[in-house]
C-alpha cells in the first residue's frame, strides 16, 4: 500500500525554518525531510509527523520553527500566484481588501495540506479561520499549549503582504482538546494602512538542492 504524502509546501517550509532556527540539528531532521523528497514532493505523512513530534521536544524551538514555517508558506504561495490578483486586492478600500486578504489566507492554509479543511470570515475588523484536520495537531494525548501556530503566522503574513497590520493568535486548537483549530486576527490598528500596488513576498524560497 502506498504511503500517504503530505505535499510539497508544508515540509519545505518547515525544513527551511529548521535551517534558520535549528541549524545544528538540520542533519538529524533531514533523515525525514530529505532533499530528494522535498524536491519531488514525496515526503510521507508519517515522516512529517515524526518531525513534528521531535520538534515538540526541542523546548521553545517548536513555536519558533512552526511560526517561521507559516510565514514562509504564505510568502511562497503568494509568490507563485498571479501578480494581478495581489495588485487588484491592493487597490481595494480597506474593508474589502481585508476580506479579500483573509479569503486568500484561507486558500493558502488549505493548499498546504489537502486534508486541512479551512473556512474563513472577516467582520468588524476581526478575521477568523477555522481549520479541521490540522497536520500539526494530531497528538495521542491533549497537550497544554496550542500546536497550530503555523496557521496564525501564515494568516498574519498574508495580511501583512497586503498592507494590513494585524496581530494573529490561536483561539482554539485540537491538540489541547478543541473540536477544530481556530486562528484569529485583529485587522488594522489605528489609521488605515496604505494600499499597495502589488503583493511582494520578502521571504526567499529555498534554492534547489
């Protein structure tokens, strides 16, 4: 029976975050996130779960790695999208731009893992994305702290790349006993941010190895 695969974006973003946050441990994690699998998109679900399990034992490094990975995934996804979409969104007035950016964040999150079913809403300067099937939150026993910071970071990064100041947080998490994972963000603080002509990702994708 063929092993289920996690896709390309999710393991690639976590791998690059490990390069940045835990460079001394890279050889260890490349036992599962090996370059050939990253390049071909053949990293298995079991291998990815093993990486997350060991990352959770790295003290505070887990949150730093998954947060950075979320930012990478958001930036790379928008880099691969049509520039026209980002330009059109940038011309919208703030309320419409915020809603469009939140919908785009939902698509980015859903695209990272085909099993992550995401829904989004944006009302009264508050964004909310619900994620069922988070790859980060599949644990045998409930844990004390949320594990889905990846999605909060991805949401904040997409908003930032559309010129929207926001602070994203995890509201609920399956790993701590919630039914689904929920990330929220307050949209805009103080004066309305200026619209941008286009979305320009500031995180470089990893070079082919």
